[in-house]
C-alpha cells in the first residue's frame, strides 16, 4: 500500500499537466497503463486552439465552439475555456515551450469549424508530441513525482463517501497494488479504440469510463463519438490520422468520379465541422461502393506541404503514397465527446475524485468537438482542478483492504478475441450512421458475449472484459435513447435534429437513464457578443 497526496492515472497531456502542478502541493503518484508516451495527446497532430492574435477574440472562439457543439454546449464551461486558454498558453511559453513562429509571431493555422486562424502548432504536424514531450521533461525531473509505468487502474477506493485511492494491476509483475491518496485524478482518455478502425492507441478502450461508472459517477452523452474524416486507408485495419490542418491548408476531398463534393454540402466545404465531413465521406463510400475517397493536394505547393507536414509526409512515403499528389482516406473513430460528468473544477459527484481531458464531460464539447479544443481543455481544466483540490478533505478512517485480483493463464488470449469481436460489433451497429434495429442487435450481442465470460469476479482479464462490454453498452444505450441526429450521432431512422433532445443524457450505475438541461446561462462577460 503506497500513500500520496495526489494519485493521477493517465499520462496524456491532462495527466502530465496535472501531475506537474500537483507536485507543488504534495507528493504525486503518476500511473500509466503502458509507457509514458503512449497516449492520444502524444500522437495529436493538429494543434491547440487559443486566442493569441489581435484580430481574434475569446467571443469568436466561444461562438465557433457553440456552433460546432450543435446546441449541447454548456455556456459557462465554454466561457472558461476561451478566456483562460490564452493564459495557459502564455504560461507554457514562459516555462520554455516553443511553438512554431512566422515572421516573429506565433504561426497560426485554420481548422474545421474555426472562422479565425487560432491554432498553435509545434514541429509542424507534431504538436501533441512536442507539447507532451515538453511536459514529460518537467515531470520526470520533478522529485515530488513518482512514475509507475505498466500499472493499469482496476478500481477506485472509497471511504466516508469520498474517493481515497485506487486499486491497480502491475502488468509487469502480474499482481495487485494499492495506492492511497487525498485526491484521485483520472485522465485515462476516451474509448475510440473500442471500434475496429480508429486513430487511437490500442489501449484507449474506456478504462476510465468503466472505473468511474462502477464507482457511481455520472456518465454523460456517450452517444457522441467523433469520427475523424481523414485517416489514411490501407488494406490493414491501422488508420493513420491525416490532420485537419491539411484541409486547413487547402486540400480537397475528391470522390471516385474525380468530383469535389464538399462545397455543395456546406459553406465551409472541407472545413465544415468534422461530423458533417465524416458523414459526407461515408455517403460517398456507400454511393460508389468504395473503401475510400481521395484527399487531393496536387494543387498545393509541394515545398510548403513537405515543410508544414513533415511527419505525415514521411508516413505517406513509407506507405508508398505521394502526399503532394493525393491520399486515400476514410473516417475512423477518433474522439469520445461524452464522458464522466464534472463540474467547472473537474470534480465528479464523488468528492476528491477529479476527471480531466478526453475522459471528462465538462460541458465544452456538446455534440461535436471543435477541432483542437481538446488539448487546451487539458490545460485549462487541469489547472482549475488542481487549484480546487487543494481544499479537499482527506479521508480519516480508511477501510480494510485485501489484495483480491489475480491472473489466470490463457485469459489474455480470450480477452484479445473479445476485444476484436466488440470492435467489429461497434463498427457495424454503432458506427457513423445508426438505426434502432442495429443498436438493439448490438445490445443483444453484448449480452450474449457477457454470458460467455468466466464467473471469476477477481480475475484481471475477466474484469477488463466486463468493463469493455459495459463501455460498449453505455454508448449504445445512449444512442438508442437519442431519437434524432445531432453532431457525432446520426440516426438514419431519425435524420432530423429535434429540439426535444436539447439535453444531456446521463447514465449512472443502478439508476434509470435520465436527462439534464443544457446550461445556456449568459456569462457576466457577455461572450456571445462577437465584437472584438
């Protein structure tokens, strides 16, 4: 049993950033399922959205976020994001983080859904790696932070109604370890790797969602899965992301007839919000019975393309693709818009338990994340959560703990088979375009898969198998309830948007599914006024 002031699970930007700031107030344990660089943040290409240009304004960033969220954003959360974001960026720069520059000023890009250039980049298309590596350098050199790699969190500990730590599984030694702490942070990312075709690391399967749900947290808006429109299509299942910024530089989407189809669909054409672009590509694939469309860059300057996107260019070269000509692309599961419901300080309905990053449902994303809002959310709400957590009341009397979990030989192979089955099931029954019949069939198949699991409650692979099935259920149940189409959720049997569903859909273990109204309270700064 190990004791800390802060226990932080997850090594993406949210986890690293919160660990760094928490270290100023106490001893920190940073747990990560794999290596410290294995995260969505590390592989993020696009950039960080924040107002840094005199021709831009927080009110404009606010408006773009609200529009992309399709009516489901909570205004106070977005208000905080767009106003505190520039401060967090300046703090990073003051700490030594280097963003790309152009003519002595920050180089700003344009991405889908944004009406102003406000996307900061580092290393061209390697922003996630550069920012995450920068924070890793801060964390690994901090004597107040202990890093535990290959530690999978398998349960949350509670006493006196508060969270007081975690149970973890040491994947190296195959044994359970207990971590006790005043504050527990889950920053474990989303669940897009629960789908067959995804841009996420294979570990991103909703571990945090299952942990929080089983502990009694509120889980919101799980029907909204963002499928990135442009991931390289290959004969294998691997989907390498082609950043939104490539379309921001002027690349065109071309169908099998050589036609550019997006201008007829949306005023922003290829820079329309991601849900619209992904659904439009999907319809082209169905219409022409093809596996991909083309992302054409042949009309762009090759030298600019190679300079702006060196990592994407190199990956294309490895695959035998000339990026300066055209790239075969198709949508892939990319971002979990919903998650564990939190307040404006990252705290859940369980005291002393905080959620940050993609795992959180803070009210910012609505029905569809605005491009590059994810990394800035990690910074803004990570900082707020740490500052708020300084006032947490620690648990006085800890319950008795017994080491319970073990590992049975052969169960790892059964788990891998189950993971593949669920990935196929989710892609077929709860993919880009859904309907009631398919969703119901998906639920029935999940029930059948669960009945095949062993009865051993405390076997590690059986536990994570049950968690995987539960996360899939959370997505499908919410998708069944929302009988409309909005953002990252499209029902072909309910293709229109219905104002009756202007609400968050909330699921909590042992409780009936319920809805919560959207918070559209105007802020004191009146951010809906878009004048500079």
